[in-house]
C-alpha cells in the first residue's frame, strides 16, 4: 500500500463512508453517504484503489435489475490507515484540516 500524497476533506469523507460500512459499498452509495459530487468521489475511489487502500469488483447478482454496480471495500492495511487518519482528524487538538490529516499519514507510515 502506498501513502496518500494529498488528503482532502472529500478524501476523509470517502474513507469515513468506507470505514463505517459493514459490507462493500457501490460508488453511488458512497456519493450519497458523503454528499459529495460523483465527479469528486469516483476519482478518489480510483486513486485509493491504485494506491492499494481499496479493492473493487463488479457486483455479481443475477437477480438484480439495472446496470451492474462496482463494489468498493477497504483493504486491511487501508482500514488501519483510514482509521488513523480519521482519528487524527477528529482529535480535540486537531484543527480538522488536510494538513493535519496529512501528518497523520506520515505518523501511520512511521509505525508501519
């Protein structure tokens, strides 16, 4: 898994949605739960997958009508890193900024 070079509020929202989900989420569900535009969410999901934080696969449900959905799920390393980022973002001493979240990525890398 590669580190994130940039952590935005939208990235934190996507990580939060994936972390809170008990099962893989499809992209539109992430869009709806984060209230972020699809034009922000899908590039974030693609970047997270490329860096090894997330895996995805096409839904295989012959009973479901409509187009197939791509399901996204955090990897085990992605879950640990996302948890570290989200905890740092919510900390009382944190300022909830991307810079603070980025320092949490560096802290995670130091412990990995």
